[in-house]
């Protein structure tokens, strides 16, 4: 039987942290990395991540799609699907720094995209519902491709490892955002229905 949030108790807790500049001034990710690192023992090394808000001001009206690929074939298949539904303004690999603790990873790309008007009218969905439907289709039907982030002017940076190692891997000290959140521990304590709900 599926238990609802609040009806389940797992004795260990997750590591969580957040830093917000209430005036909206952006600051780099080194502060959130240092903050979540103090809770290293609350994480378990199986998963950690960050979400950054205000991180892509130059593309603030675009959806920033961060996608993990198993291989180049999965990337080509997914990009064909994306082009059918979006106008891609920019596409590039997400810069990473391989370390002793994170020495291998999937192909990680980001796309700054706007929904195609013809696709929107065919689907008869609002923009946000349309983007959510495209993301869910990719994640459930396109093998070897997984969208980990799909919001406007925000991004999730996540992976297998301790959060501070994930932050170093994604070079978060090079990004600026007005709000940073961090999470460490997999599986999470919260029985959420979608794995993308935690950074």
C-alpha cells in the first residue's frame, strides 16, 4: 500500500540547505557548497544536488533543459525530438570538472529553448504543461536520455555522490544565482512521486 507523506518515518534525515539573497543580488555557488558540506554525515554518497534560481539571466525567458545522456545515439534521438517541439536558441555541454571522487558521468548537455507555436497549438496545452509533457515523454519513452531540469532561469545540478563533490564537479563556484538550494541523500526521506523533485 502506498503511504502518504507524513505517514512514513525513516529514522535518518536528509542533508538540506538553502541560501537566498532577498534583494535578488546574485552570488556564486561556493557558499551553498560550503553550507551543505557541513552536513556530510547526513548524506550517504548515493545522491546529491543543487538548484539555482536566477542562474541564466541572459536566457530568462527560455526553458533551460539540462539533459543526461547515456551515449551519443541517445543524444541524437532526443535532439530530434526536441527540435520537433522547441526552437533551440543555444545548445552546449554543461561544463564539468572530473575529480578523484567523480571520475565518470553521463554526457551532460543544456538547451535554451522556447516551445514551437505549431507544437503548442497542436497539443492544445499551456506552455508550462506542454514543457512538462515533453519532459515526461523524454524521461519515460526515450531510452538513454533523462531531463533533470527544465525551468526558466533556473537549473538543477545533480548526480551520484556527496553534494559537495557534485558542486565541485559542476563547477558551481563559476555560476551566479540569487537562490541556491542543496540536498544530500538518496533515496530521500520524502516519499515524493517524481525523482526530479529533489535537486
